[in-house]
C-alpha cells in the first residue's frame, strides 16, 4: 500500500509522515505538491490509494499562489487565501472521487476548520462548549459597540481564516478609556503589519483601531476571553490530538502572555501536574470534550483540538479545531490508548490500515 499526500515537498510534516510510513514497513508516500494543485496543473491519485491532505506549509511560492505576491510574513489577505485554498481542496476532492481514493481527511471538514466562524457554529450546534461569540463584527467601531452591549470587557479578535495565532488580538478594555491589545502583529513598512515571533502590546485607541481596521476586511471572529487555569504563574491550555475518535496525544502549552502558542514564547508544561490538578474525573471530562469536538468532523481521521481549561480546573471550552494540528515532534501517545508509544504520524498510519480506512466521503 502506498499513501498519497498533498503537501509541500521538503516540508517537515511531509518528512515526518514519510518516516512513519517507512517505520510501518510501507512504501514512501507519493507527494502531490500544493504548488501544482494551486496552479491548476494535472495530477493523478492512484485508484484506491489512501489520501492525506496536509498543510501547504511555509513556502513563499505557495503563499504567493494563495494570497498573491508579497512578504510571506505579512498579516492579512486571509479572504483571498481561503478562496484559493478551498478551490484547491475542491480540485483534490474531485480527483480523489474519480480515483476512488480513500481520504483520511475530508476536504469539506478542512474548509470548515479553516473558517473560525463556521467552525465555532458547528461546535456550538453540537453542544460542544465554546466561548461566547460576537458574530458579524465588521469594523472597530462595531466591535466596541458590541462589546459594550454584551458587557464583554475582554475578547479575542481573530482573523476568520488563519493559523498559528497570526493576527490574533487579545483585547482588554477598562473604565476611563484604558485599552490593551496583545498580539504578535508588528507594524511594518508601508503601514501594514507582519507576523512576529515576539508578542507585543498596543495601548492607545488609535493603535488598536488601526490594527483591527487592517484585519476587518478579511473577516473577523470575536469571542469572549476565557480566563484560563494557571500553574507556576503561567496560564495554560491543551493541544489534544484526536485520532480515529480517540484522544491520543496531549501537550500542555503555557505562557506568561495570553498567547500560549509554542512559537510565540510558550513552553510545554507538565501534563502530569495538570492531570493532578484536574483530578481523574476532570481529566476524563476534558478528553470527552475533545472527542465530541472531533466527532463534529466525521470525515477526518485526525484533528487537533485546542482545549481551554477554565480557572478552577473543572470547566472547559474548545478554542479551535485544527485540520493540521499534529505537528508535535517527539510526543508519544497517551497510556492506554491505541497510540501509546507512537508519535502522531505513526499512530495515524497504523489507524489508517486498509481495513480501518473509511470509505471516500468526497
């Protein structure tokens, strides 16, 4: 059996998945380049092949095909990126259907996960706990009006389409006109913004209005800021990978800022200490929330769930569900799961053996 992978040749994810295939005694996967998909070049999928759609990766040429020419680090262009990305997903789904390929992650599922508004709606409709949202915000003025009406003084403002916390703003307001926006978006030459590996703050109305105004044309998702549990003076959340419906891998992400992303200065925390703080009942309920979130995407063998742990350790909310949330090198599966002792990629290969692969859902 030979897997087909839509990805970017040389990307770390593709390499890790290929290594997982080799460790299982399988042939090297055939890589279909996102660059070819987005350019409209012809590509084929072997009849009946298991197909994995992976991230476009961090490739300047691919980014230009998705968002147009420009600095790959720039903030913005999410609407154009999403339109090009979903058009590519449609091409992949069509080719998979013609070949009778067995998809490991459904194109429609991926499209929903990359629209934070649609993802939030799907989770909420299924009864999965999510932060309260302010739908339909289109400008900074409307944002402030809606926050005041809902008595929300702390919110996260997120680009509707994006990942890795790019352009995300943790916004706080207080009496007397005080305001504080924490973000990784830094002012760039020409008046725009670029993604930075350093979290910074803006504390004037004009600065925050300019930032939100730069993001708004591509669509916004605004949700209540959930106060998170903390250990050792660092707030935390969990990235939980769910494979074949089972929460299989978990990593604690901690930070002294509202952003827990590891590439923004976050650090891996002690999972044992978190489980102890939750208690076994709380831990089981946390994993159950993640499984319920994953069940909202039945065509996807794997999803990564960002689980917010509320102060008090007993409440949970799903912040996001990630189509490509399995890049956790060196992390092995939770004891007692089918993935015990396996990394995220090897666990997926094992779960996708022919007798376990679902029929094509495209």
